[in-house]
């Protein structure tokens, strides 16, 4: 059971470069999420997706682009990386449900450094 | 205003003792869910336990239990018989029924250190 995998685990890039972080889940979960984790801010939602071809902004979407052409994949692209995007990025997925219980399962994270 | 508050930035506990990590929340939605996650030094986020607002009993999962006091809007995590492997950051989160985005609202976490 592979679960949810993120790649790469570590990435160093330069300001202005485009970077894509990959997320793949094998559970056929409807919902997928991208978070960033920074000291003093906790986890902040960047984008989420309710299903293939349905995406929406979270709290901090500026500078990021997402797509979801297939249910299992949810890549996050930094179109022109900035130093402020240095962070740990987490992908998560959850099985859709109409009640509050909707556990999100997380990938191992990608540590991104923008120099 | 903070919707999830974890007032203890850091906690210490002796191995084999119980520890309570505090979480208070703020919502006007009658239907909501509360979650606790663990983040060890390796970095992954691990789901621990869930409590629904309409659940009559406090949730338990092995050594983890949730002390849910609805009137006080608190959902404290209790870890019994602490182990060295429990040393980690612990995050409380809430999901409200309102809205369709299944978004979790997160606290800033509590760092727990278990001493041998």
C-alpha cells in the first residue's frame, strides 16, 4: 500500500526558476491538498482539489499553480521561485465525506530551499 | 482571531507518565471535527485521533485519548504511559461543516519531549 508519496524530498533551486513538486496517491481519494509549513505559522493551505479538474485556492495561493488532470496526481508548481517560498511543503489527501470526519493523510513532505 | 489555540509551545514529561496537551477552539458551527496529528523529527505528519462534535464519548486510540469538553471548547490530547518515541510536535486541527473545501484549521503545535 504505497499511500501518498511526494517527490522530490529535498530540492534546492535559485530565485526565478520554475519548480514542480509532485504528489501521487494510490487511495483514489477525491480531495487533495497542498500545505506549506513555516515556523510561527503552522500549516497553511496553498491549494486544494475536490476532484480531477477541480481546484481552488487556499490561504496562501500567490506564486503557486496547481493542476489535477488525474485523480491520483496533484503537482504544485512555483512559476518563478522566490526566497519567501523556502519552506516545507506537504501534500495530503482525504476521502470525500459529507460529515466533518474527513481525515487527511499526509505525504512525507518536500523541503524546498530557494537561494 | 485564532480558531485553534495551543497554549503550550513546549512540554516535558517523564517516560511512562501521562501527559496532556491542550487545545482550545472557536467555532459557531454546531457540526465540526477535531483532529490531532503528530510530527516527529523525521517530518511526516501522522494522524492520531479524531473527535466529532456530536460524539457522545471521548475518542480513544490506544494510548491516545481525547478529553473533549464541548462547553469549554477544549479538545485536549492525553497520552498515557509516555514513550521516548512520543517526542514530537503535536498539532490540533479542526474542520467545520460549513463550506465545501474540507479545509482543516490548524493550531501552531506543541513540542513534547519525553525524558528517560
